[in-house]
C-alpha cells in the first residue's frame, strides 16, 4: 500500500493553483522583483535614447529610426505589461504593509490560514486586475491604433 509522504493535499484540485511549495505570495514577490528590474532597465535605456535629442535633430531622428518597427512595439507592450503588474501588486503590498488584508495573527501552523483565507483573494484580485488592464492595453496597442 502506498502512503502519501509529506503534507496531504487538503485543498484538492484547487490547491494546484496555490503557488506550489511556497504559496502564491512567493511567486508574486519574484515576479515583482523581475518586473521592477525590467522597468529599471527600460528607464535607463529610455534616458539614454532621449538624451540623443541634445546632440541635434539628425542624431534624434537616427536614434528614433533604430527603435521603430514591430519588434519594438512588442517590447513596449511587454514594458506595459510589466508596469501594469508592478503597479497593481505594489498597491497590494502597500495595503499589506499597513496591515490591511493580512488577517489577524494566529499560530503559524501549515497550511497557514491567513495565506489561504485572507491573502489569496488579494492575489487573485491582483492577477485579475492585471489581466484586465493588459487586455485593454493589448486592444489599445494592436487594435485601436
């Protein structure tokens, strides 16, 4: 007879969407860091590109010609997606730092009830709002031009 090792899956099939070993907050943390670094990189490249304006009109036109095309439109959309997630998740983190939406302190017994009952709805809300904003952004980028 096979016995389950470790912790039993008390959440059923819906536990699959919970973020794996560390929970959804850990993955949001990693994605928040990744999008922050990506936005910082974009910001630095944007400053370098726009500084060519100080070198004259021909330098500006040459720089803008280098960064035009469908690949760069796709890149700008990725920057928009990163910004949308980073901003909405940042609001969630501000609420968490203020003590809103984290639940009352309890004894830390796995699976952590505050994560399952209180913080997971915030995570789902962040992902849904980000998805909605990205969908509207995709329509604006690619359809409504």
